[in-house]
């Protein structure tokens, strides 16, 4: 996630992953293009750089696991496709199969058809909002920063409720229900209550009840909480 209090803008996570897919697609196309014609007991065929292909498979599986998960059809199909299927099979045959699966994963990711894309986009939205809160804080607007950080926190709790089949409610109720459900412990529940108190004071025009340092801590804690509980 973007480090909020550093105020550094970066390339979005989804854009980085899309770039990685493109680079790896170009890489496998280069390996394919460098193939050489060979003759053997089973007729003519193609030979590729097996070491380069192995290195590509490792990198391709890594990005598929990150985006799709180890239990996804994309990953399962990829691991099956990379296996040699018979005496007349070759690394080139494996290349064509794995490239097809990788291309499908790339297309599904860029088309927004993977469930994990929701988490990526959501993380980017949270990063953007927290970065805005950090910038407001650095310019002396700690009340507005607290309100924004509080909205991000409540939205994160709503997402956790969705994932755990818990009905929405006021922030305090969602916090209590999530702790009761075992999503996080009582200590975390108390910290969220404290952060919510800062948000409430800010929203009700009571800046004397908290300081700029309290808001700085709040932004950091909200970021850490989301990174731990939603980036999974």
C-alpha cells in the first residue's frame, strides 16, 4: 500500500500487475520466436530454450497466484499445461499450452472478470483517501483529515462484515460484531473504538478533543488495520 504519511504518489497496483502481464507475455513470445527446428524419432519438431522457459513459468505462476489464487482455475490449468503429456510431447508443446492459459488470465484480469480485482481496486481507493487525509493533515487541516480517515475505517469495517456474513450497522456495532466473530481481538476492538471517537469529535466540530498527532496516529493505524485484514 502507499505509505500515507510520505505523500508519495505511485503507479496503481492494478496498473503494475497489468504491466507485469504484458512484460511476461512479451517474454514468452520472444522464447517462442527463438525456437529452432529439429528432427527426431517421432518426426520433426521444435526446440526452445528450456532454461528461459523454466524461468518464465516460475514468474508466470507467481503473478497468477497473486491475482487469481492457488485454487483458481487459471492456476490449476497452468500447472497442468506445463506438464509434458507423453513421449512425443516437448517443451514447445508445453509452451503453447501455458501461454494460452497465461493469456486467458491476462485477459480476465484486464477485463475485470476476476473476483480479486475488487480487492485491488478497493485497496487503491483506500490508499487514495488516506493519502488525501495525510495531505490535509500536513497542511494544517487535521479535523478534515480525521473525518476522511474515519470514513475509510467505517468502509473497511463494512467490507469485513460482507466477508463474514455480518449485517451492517453503526460503526460501534460492526466493531463489536466483528470482534465477537473472531475477525480480530478485543484489543483491536478497543483501538477501533478510540479511532472512532476521534472521527466523531471531528464530525461534530469538537477539535479541542483531539490533536494533530492523534490524527497522524489514526491515519497510520487505519492503514495498518486495512493492510492486515483486507489485503488477504
